[in-house]
């Protein structure tokens, strides 16, 4: 098989927005090139983004951005659009209206939580002060709602793993790293994390040298880059 037939996922060498895509591809056994722009030890944002800036307008992308997914003539940006495309292609979408509604709702709820965490907390003027408030007030409210929504189901849309579970895993794992004592209060969410990590393909990937466990974000983040 030639390299031209292998799809490419382009992103920085961090987890960030690309990790659920990597997890999904590995789960489905897709042979792909995990293209990293730069390294995970950049000293500042300009250095971190330098390689991507050089090539971003030369790839034929309609909306040049990362992550991007290139599979032959198919070129997709926007992380959720990539996830939806791959989920349809590989059968990781709900198959009935009840499941589809749950899928759509939790996808958007996860997006709101993720954006609030990144833009509202990590980019806050006084991160340390806001962090205390987030852990005490915001995070428990968000996890309460997700825990109720999951209930006794195996996965967020029912008994079959769905692309939104890959998104949920990544976000919940961020929070487990950020405030383990908070996440550990929610037994069904912890069980979902364990269940996901126990999927054979995921378990193997996480043990491989390809897997990125850290950093989560780029050097501008006050948490998730430097240990």
C-alpha cells in the first residue's frame, strides 16, 4: 500500500482537539499517518505553531485549520466534522431516533463544557483564583448532569459505543487529571472511563509509544502543558 492511500491526521503533538479522532481511528484499526506540527517542548506559542503556519495555506483545505483529516481527495477540518465523518464511515453512530437525539444532545453539551473549560478557565485572567471556583462550583454541576444523563447505560447513547463516547472519554479524562477527587465521586462516569480504556484496541494503543498521554494543550495554557 502506498503512502498516498493512507489518510493523514494533522495536529500538534498534544492531545487537544485531535485525541478523540486518534482514539476512534485506532479503535477501528485504521492505518493513518499521525502528522505532528512541531514538538511538545516548544518554549512559546510562536515556536509551537511555526511549522503549521508555514504550510497551512498549501494543503488545499477549504478552511485551513488543525486538526485536519486528509484521505485522498477528501479534506476535512473542524474536529467535530471529522468525528462525524469517521463515525458515519465506521458505524459509530446511533441507529434509532432516541439514540440520535441523545447523540446530538450530548455532543453539543460536551462541546459547551469543553469550550467553557478552555476559554472560560484556562484563558481566565486570574487562573488560580478561577480554578478554585471551577472545581468547587462549575465542575460538580457539569458532572452531575452528565452522570444523570448517562444513568445506568453502558455508553451515552445506549449499549453500543458511539463516537460521542470518544469525545466524552477525552473530556472526562482531562477533568480526572485536573481534579481527580471530583471525578471520582461519580461512579458511573469512572466506570465509563474504565470501560473505554478496557476496549482491546484502545488498551493496546494506550500502551504503545504512539499514544500521547501528555501534554494536553499548547504552551499558552497555564495547565495541561508543563507538568
